[in-house]
């Protein structure tokens, strides 16, 4: 019989948020991944079970985002010999643009940190979660992992030092998430991006990012709305997503503050100043994709302020 363990949840997230490629992201209330950690019988961390991944995730600690994130923490505290068993319950789809590998990495390191009662804060273990996620997409950026672990909407000033700020969220801010069932792998979606961008677009995008943050702190929904315009990445990735521009037009007509790609896609998000608008967008999305016979899943969410939790 297995020994008692602890169970944690880490939520999905929306990265980039249109104007902050690799440096802006927020956590959702659902979906998310669950991980159980318990004492093992032999020295070292092992993954004993992976549910919900259709056999696509490796059991090797060094190749698994959750396993590796946890392992890096164990190395840090000098406890790699500690007998530990990890069970991973994937409750969200791969390649969805909702930070699936980031949620696993955040849950993995958080579960071990809680189980061993290390006394380290979430901020202190963030680097290990980002290193875990790096296995999946090859790049070191915290715009999914950060919110998934810490909760809220994070602006990452610098991905190397993980200097970030949790932003103020205006009352009423809600998200509508639309996930058409096609798989877009982050590694590939990053691979298609041009290495050079137009300087004029960078200037406008800087204006948008700065104004977006100012809008968040002053609850100025008009400013937020005018700012949510991605000149750099959305135009390069939109073709990966079925009916992207049709859906964007509908969302803006329904009253979204802004609409763009969630992370590397194919999920899309609309930010709204109230939940009724978000609901109307989701209804419209369900009609559009159903008409075109493309399976779709939609989620309504406020910004999840908690991030990873033990439950
Ligand atoms: N910022 C990342 C990207 C998020 O858009 O590629 C996905 O990992």
C-alpha cells in the first residue's frame, strides 16, 4: 500500500498577453495539472504514474518537466537521495497554448517543496520550475511558469534574473479562452518567428506595453483596450490557428478589450471588463467553431491570484 502523500494543483496560464512576448502572463482558474508526492521506498525521486497524457510524457526525471523541476530543487537543498514518488495527473491538453508543460513544472517543484517543508518561498523555487519548463520548449522564459506558480498577472522585467512584478488587476477584469483542437508545439511556433523586426513596430509595441501596465494600475479600461495590439508576434502566428481573424472580429464586436493568441497558440484569449461580455464571446466562439466543424473548448476565468496550491 502506498504511503500518504500530498496533492497540489497548478493552473493553466495565458502568456504574452498580446504586448509582452515572453515577459507578460496571467494565471487562469482552470484547467490545470495535479501532482501527488509521497515518500518512496528507494533513494531518489521517481515518477510512478502519469495519467491523462496518452503515453506521451516520459517517466525519466531528466526528461520530464515536472520531474526535472523537482529534481533541480532537490539538488539545491542537497536531497537528491530522498526517497520520493511522484504521480502526475495531466488535466489539460498538450500544445494548447495554455501553458501545459509550465503547469506541470510549477506543480512538480511546488509539490516537493511543500512535502519536504523546505521553508523556501514560491519566488525562491521559481527558477527550478522555469528550468523544468525549458525542457519542453528549449527556451528560458517565465511568462507561463511564473503566473502558474505565483498566481496573478506577472510582468517579467528580466527573464535571466527572474526579476518580476505581480501587477494590479482592475476590478471586473475577466478572460474568455477559446481552444480550437489543433496542436501547436511551442518549439515550432517559436521556430517560425523572424529574428529581426521592424524598429517602428518595436517603438509602437513599447508604447502599447507601457500603456497597458499604466491602464492596469489605474483601472483605465479604455487605455488597456487601445494598448492590446500585438504588432510583433500575432501577425506571424495567426495562420497556425483556425479562424483566428474571424474569431478576433467577433470578440471585438462583442466588446472585448482586446483579443490575441494565448502563448504560442492555438488557444486565444479575450480580456473583458466584465464577465457578461466574456460569456457572450464564448457563446459566439462555440457557434463559429461548431459551424465549421472544428472541435473547440472554451473557458471563462477571472485572473487566478493564487497560482499553485496544495489541496
Ligand atoms: N512566450 C512563449 C511563446 C509562451 O509565445 O513562445 C509559450 O511558451
